[in-house]
């Protein structure tokens, strides 16, 4: 049986809860000082570090830019 689910580059199926948060969401949360709970816990337990984020990636770093990009009116 072949699965139609795609996988992340680490091999998790996109339907797997371990692959729930994308790097963009982590970068955005970090940029606005609202890290996701999972990221904070992983940092606390020494499983992950914000230093692993590519902060030069083309990701919105403020809510206004994100909303404007998606057509929100100011």
C-alpha cells in the first residue's frame, strides 16, 4: 500500500504530530518573542535550540507584514 502523505526532509509524514510546526512558524514566533510552547519546552529540556533556526529565511517577522501579504486591510 502506498501512502499519499508527503514527508518532511527528516522523514516524518506530514500527518505525523511531530512534524506539526514548520520552520516559518518557529521563526515568526521567535521574532515576535512568542515562541511556541513546544519550542520553549524543547529548549528547556535541551532537545532544541533557537540557534538552529535560519533567521535569514524569507519569513515574516511582524504581524503587520504577514497580514498585509495575505490581503488584510489596515
